[in-house]
């Protein structure tokens, strides 16, 4: 689908386009000078939760995350909104307020935007940030021996789908919403502070889908330990009730040939790793010798990280149940 665009814009003709259509990364990057590059991204989607304010806040955090996933610092945004003409004005206002307050929390100004009418609400942001051209995080930045750390738990997709089906407990939804509204700012700042080079955020392609992109871009294999992967409280229950969104099956179908699961992992456990996430955490590759200092520094500033795997020789992804199993 994108091939005609790639043929129109040959990367060789744009030497200052450091990351673009030819890369599997989270945002475009355009070099301004030796020390500054612009990071540009956009993301929007239909409601994933019932509360208008939470929907706007989650959509904004999700869009901002693509800049953080590149190691960038966002500073400017524009609203993108599609609003049904019969949607009450107070709900539209709450969506926009949720997005605006998350943007302000990130130190980002929303300077305008564009709205159209549509049958179903859609909201998100265009986001612009800065990054140092030589300090970017990319999916191709993994190196052998790196440890893989994750900054948010998984299970958002299976939980919000349970909500849409009327099967979700309120406390599980509140937990998911709290995580989805949380910015990846702290994780990105630590990644830059410790000179990391490999990273992405976990969104619609799931943990395994985005990890597979990283493995391919870096020409390495990845090894995950299932027992170390964090999940929100209700994720396992909803997985067993099979409230996965349709994207989980799409992810499994597309990426399963690149993944080898240990024999002890049942189908629900496997599908949780293919579960699409909205505003998920950062997956970062940390050189082994920096891991302890990074985790100590993260504890000092209140940033959670889970060490869930490592970069190995080969290709594809191996998921084991526990250490040695």
C-alpha cells in the first residue's frame, strides 16, 4: 500500500530525512543541524473507553508516545478530531480537555488543529518534538547482549474489549485507564540519560509484533522470559474469557512464524503477547553493563521498569516460561 509513496520520495534524495518511509520506526525524523532534529508523528483512533475525558487523555498520551519512543522531547501539537454532529457539546469538550491536560503535563502546547464531522468519534494529535540526531532511539539499535526492559504492563486491549462487551470489572478498567493515561516521558528521559540506542513503544502490533520489528531491523534474535512480563490485574481472566480485540488475531497470524513458544505456554498466554496495546510502554534495549545503574536511577525517580528478556544471536523471538524452562 505504501510502495507508491516510497517510490515517489526516494530517501537518497532527502539526506536530512534520518527516519522515514524506509524505516519501521515510530516517527519521522528530519535533521536541522548537527545537534537538532525534528521528530514528527500523528496518531488518532476511535474511543477505547467510555469516559470522554479519559478517551481524550489516552489518545493524547498515545500520540505523544511516538516522540518519546524516538528518544525525543515533544513541544508542539495539533488536534485531529472527527465529531458526530449529534454528539453532545459537553462530551466533545471533555475529549479535548483530556487531550489538552495530558499535553500540558508533557510540557506540550496544543496550538490548533482540525475537526470534521463523522459518524463515529475519532481523536488524536499531530506531535512535533526535538531529538539529537546522534542520540535517537530506533528499532534498529539493538546489540547482542542487551537486556530488554518494559516500562508499562500489558493487557490493555483484552481489558478494554471486555469493557465494550460489558464483561469488565470497574477496578480492572480503572487500572488500565491509569496506565494508558501515563506518559512515557520518564522512561524516555532515562533512555537518553543512559545513552540507549534501541527502543520502541508497544502499541497496536503488540509486544511480540513490535519486538519482531526490532529484531528484524537490528538483525538479531530476542529472548523473552514469560514469568517476568508484567500484566494488569484482570488481563489473565479476560484472556481466558477470550475478549481479545480483532487485532490480536491479526497480530498472531502475521507474526507467529517469527515466534517460538515454550511448550508450557497455553493459547491464552500466547495471545496476551499478541494483544494490541493503546498507549503502551516503551521497550528499551539496555547494554548489560548499564542495566543495574539504570534500574537504580529509575527507582530514585519513581519510574517502573521490568527486565523481561535479552538480545541474542540469530533471528526471530523465543519465549520461555521461566528461567531455564
